[in-house]
C-alpha cells in the first residue's frame, strides 16, 4: 500500500483452499468495477509485485510489465481476468499472503470507487474467506476512509447465506447436506442412508406437539421436520434420530436458529390419483358402507380398461413362502383383481383375473361377471326366475358384445406379461421381453427373419438398412458421450493419432459424414468426391493440387453442386469472453472470432481460385483430377464450436450471455455458427425423429 504499511500477517502457512479462491475470482469477475478500480493495471500491481524482475512466463516476454504492455495495451488479446490464471502472480495457488494482499489492495481508498462499494466488497470477501479462517479488518484511515488488512479468525460454520428463514428450502437443503457430510465422516451409515433422499423443513410447534410443562417449548419455538420415504420411515430407530439431531442442532445454532428445539421424522404422502376436472359428472353413488354418517376408507381393486394405462401394471409376488402372485397398479399403489370393461349407472361388466401357479409357471384364470352398483359392496347382478312349478333350463350368460374391444385389451395385456404363461400352443413374440425375443431369434436363418419383419412392417427392408440404422444409433450414443462424459473424451483423445480435442472431433466427423450431410441447415451435403472432409484449399490444393487446410469442405447435392466450408473447434471451446465488456454486454471469445475469420479466409481464397470459370474441376492432393466439377458464387461457411451449456448455471440460463451470443452469430454475414449440442440435436432428428 502507499500511505501506511499494514500490520504483519498472523500466519504464513497456506490455508485458503482452491474452492475458496475459485469463488473469490468468480465474485471479482461479476462485480461492475474491474479489479484495478480507479487505477490502471500496471499502477495497481506495482505496489504488490516487482514487475521488472525477469520471469519465465509462457508469453515469451522478459517481464510482467512487458507482457501487460504487449497483450493488454497493444494487442488487447488477453481477457480482463488474466491475472487470476497467471502463475507468475501466484494468486490461484500461491501463499495466503499473496492473495490476501491483493484483496486488501482492491478495497484500498486509492483503488475502490467509493466507500459504500468498498464496504460491500469487504463484506462479501469476508463471507467467502471465513470458512478458511481469514478476514479483512480496518487498521488505519486515509482521508477518513478505512484501509484493510488481513487477519486470522476462527473458522466459521457452513457457508450458507443468512438469515435462514422458515421457507428457505434451498438453504435448508444445504444444511441437510452439511449434516450428511459430517455424519458420513463419522461413519454413521444408518443415518446417512436416511438423509440421502430426505427433505428438511422447519415447522412452528406452538406447544401442540410437545406440551410438557417446563420443557422450554413456547408458541415461538420450532421443530425440524425430516420427511423421508414412507417405506423406510419404520427403520429410523430412536438412537439414529438422536444422532442426526445432535449434528443438525449444532449447525442450526451456528446459523442463528436456536429456536429449533427438536427433530421429527415423518413419512412422505402417497402420490394422489389423477382426477379430471369434470370428475363430478362421472362420479357414481357410493358403494362403500356408511357408518354414523362417515364413509369408511375402502381401496378399490378395480382397473378401468378405458382410462387406465396398462403400462402401470406389473406382476408381483408375495414376500411369504406361499408363492401367491398378483397384479399391482404402480401408479395408484394398489392390488388389482378386476378389470372394468363397461361402467354404466346401475350395472358394470368386469373381468376378474386370478394368477395360479401351475408347476413352475404362472397362468391367469379369467372370470366375466356383472356387478350390481345399486347395492353396497361387490354384489353380482341377479335376475329372478318365476317359480311356476315347471322345469326349465337356466343358462348363465355374460354378454360381452358391447365390450369385446376392452375384453381383448385385457387378453392382449395378459399375453404380453413377462413370466406369465397363457394357454395355447401358438408362438408369441413379446416386445417388452427383449431377452426372450433374442433367445427365440438366436440361430435362426437371417433371410427368414428379415422376410418376417418385412411382411410385418411392409416395404423393402434389407440388411444394409438394419446395419445403417444400428450404426447411426451407436454413433449417436458415442456423440452424446463425447459431449457429456469428460473421462470418455479424454480416453478417446489419448487414442487419437493426432493429440488435441479438435483432432477427436475431426476423426469422429470424418467417420460420420452423414451428420454434416443433413445436419447443417438440413441441406443434403456430401464430401467433394467421397473422400475426407479435411482438405487443402490454398496453395497446391484440390483446385490445382497441398497448402492451407480446412476442417471440412463439402458440396451440396443437387443438379448443380455448390461448396460449403466448415471449421471444427471443440465442444468445450468458450463462446464468449469470461468477463463482460460492459454491464450486460459480452464479446465473442478469441477462439470464436478466430474460427469465423479462418473459415471466411479459406472460403475467400478458394473462391478467388475458381471465380475465373463457371465450372471448376476438382483434384486430389497429389494433383490427380477427380472428375468432379462444381460451380459457386458465395460459398456457405460454417463454424462448429462450443456448447450452449456455457450460458447456464445451476439449471438457469444467463439471459445477458445468450442474448450477446445470438446477436453476434446472427450478425455474421455468410457464416453460420453451430454449437456441438445443436449439431447433436440435429443428428437426433435424423436418426430418431426427435
């Protein structure tokens, strides 16, 4: 500092973690004022570093001062936050003293814009430093404005913004996560299993749940409510609950919630049934018994064929040794014994299904019956026969003429159930049972199988069709893994003949040119001559024999072909600069701007080579004519780069960043900018129509 020297730091041993440093750097990037404040970068850093000392930096320049002058003032090709990543300045991985002195400098009266801004900045920095046992405190004044120095403090509790209110669900979830972490370190496995899917809330007690005199509970006290899955609620023993509460009480106390006096463990409620808005018009008279004006709870075991989803049904076995099996509705969570084929005001037609064990298999037994809805309970419909003394034959009949379609829905469902054997000797191929289907087809003649499938679906299905669809689905899955699985991408990069992320994508697209063939504006394209995408376009090139390479050059498919140039970067290449150029304004990243300039230059030079004639002959790299001719006026140009996930944080989209990006790419003439995730979705549309 300039006016006075701050007191010496209490400890020199590093203790500020990488996590804290990352949070601090992100905060400094987001605030409106730059880290150098009212000064310039050189003047700011001169009081902290010897800028003229020779360094071994990666820039090749002899000193930090020369580096700043070249890249920040002359070229302006370094971002504003370059200082956080420069190893020579030791902010990201150096001693605590270096980072703390830098932070104190940012809020010095000579640097900070005003007192209020400095105060807010100190408050946030102290919040971030507190878990690691550091803070900034005033030690002197300059023109009445405080100067700060770092001091050692006792480490605080969990880093959760205060205050902690009753309805702060996000903060309470962090508290629960801290509780889980502490119990996990203590080896409390039973408690951790209970917390893994639990939800924490705070509920005002009001003296109703704990009315014991002298227990400290008042109308203003709270209890912590831990809502767990109903099936595991009985496993929460009192000792497990006490272990959780001891840790949770300590954390809540550190966050100022000393009014929380106890812990309650409750099971979650069952999913409620899906009821249509006009349910009153479909409601029937109550069929459950009435006792003293109250309807007894009675769970129906009927499944409505016309409204229900058969996919919700499954066969379950009893946990007892009896071998009893039954149908279960997973959505409504109830056993099913009858299928409602027809439901009328007075009589319903039902199909009762019972699963019987026969040898080592289970088979269904079916019974059709009529239900009298005018009487309570499951009473079969009856018909009186006059007693006139004459002998007559009486036949029982349940007419399914009006409900035959619903009846066959039940039969088809039973035939398709895995593990359920239906009578009859005909072969049934069940789509839902892949293992059984594979077993049946294994070893069969391929021509016969293809003929059967062709007959079933129609058309001229061939082995090439199946191979093409199967391969494209596999490559689509690989595309997704390259985008979302860093370990898989690193493995692919290590296997590539040319190292680097761009080489992985280049090899992938060379092997899957169909993605570009339909993926760029959905205009059918192909490689120039059924060869590689990457070509030499200037110097000795495809227009006259090696020179400058372009990642992909293609021609459109049509009566007359035109050219398309494509520059391929990587999915993790940044689209925008990390820091805003102005408030709410982000400029294109160096890689994005360079990719656009590169494809424009390649297209321009290639166009100059062929603009003299309407038709231009293509050549191999060694100068051999290919027999391909094409014409062009203004070649289409594409840059594949980055991912739109860059603009999201915690599932939310940053509107300023996406707006800046869209404005930039729609303003570039003749060049289309496509992100890798957009290209993946277009490939999905080709393969899966989604």
